[in-house]
């Protein structure tokens, strides 16, 4: 158990819908990252937050947004869902950003299926 | 951005065999991690190893940062070692602390 929790584990929804994925980082970690794993694209970085502020953006679609709350949990919002959004979404956390030691620990993932 | 290549893409072993997985990266790195993704999809941290050598039971890893590669050794493999092994790196340039993943090595250990 990495100490990172994600809910829900599975999500099945229809095209055009909106969903919210939730992540709680390990105790004491200030950085949260979101990654997407799909069959065709592999594991890709989406976005990073550090202590409530957005730090870096990767290949995140405009239909997707995220935030990190004062208690450091994070939510990833996916809207106007398309079939191609079906994937495993991981949250990871690390202690800091900008440190030479930045080991990331991954949650169990949320498997999203868009029908 | 930084490129990560893993080899071999697939590996089939008999239980008890040893194996070496390789990760090449295209630029200097601050962070290199090895993960095991089990058949249930969980990503399990194996090593945080931007340089040097580490060992954990039957697994060990070596990163030669100056030559831009890392190796993961699995000895006396067991069926529970099956799954996909990923190498992921964080480049040392800029302020982006994301991990860039390789495509992985799919390991199958047969009894």
C-alpha cells in the first residue's frame, strides 16, 4: 500500500457526461500528480499541483481540469467525455517539488470506461 | 522532451531464471524510478535510483547516469514477478517534475 488513495476504483459512464476522480496523497506529501494510462498512449503525465497551486501541465485536454484543496486532496474533472477517454487514471504524490529527492508514489488508479 | 526506451519489450522466463531489463534515457535526470505494474493494474515502486546501485531481496538495480542507462535485475524469478516493468525518469532541465515513462517490459514467468 503506497498510502495514496483514489476513489472510485471503477467508473462506467456515457459519452458526453462529466465525472470527478478523487485523490488523497500520502500523509505529509505536498505534491500531487495525475497520469493517464491508455493502450495507445501508454502512461502520460497530465498535471501537477504543489501545495494548492498548479505547477506543471502535460498532455491534458481542455475538457479536463483539476484542483488541489487546502487539505491537499485533489480532484480531476473530466467533461464532455469521449470514447477515447477510457483509460486508467493514476494519482501520485511526492513530498516536495523542486527538490533533488522527489520519489513519486502512485495510488491504485481509477479505471474509467466511457460507453 | 526526454526520451525513455526500455528493452526487451517482452520477456518469457521459466520460474527460477534470472533476467536483466534495460532502460535508456536521452538526457540527464534528477530522478529515475522502476515500477512493477501487476495484473490488477497497480503500480508498485521498486526503486528510486537516479544513480548508483540498490538491492531489495531478489531485485537489484543499477543506474549509470553518465552513460544514461539503468538496469533492473531479477534473480530466481517467481510467477508473482509477472507483469509490466516500467522505467520512469524526471529530466533535470526546467521546473517540470513530471515522470516520463518508457513503454515497459512485459514479463511472463511460467511455472
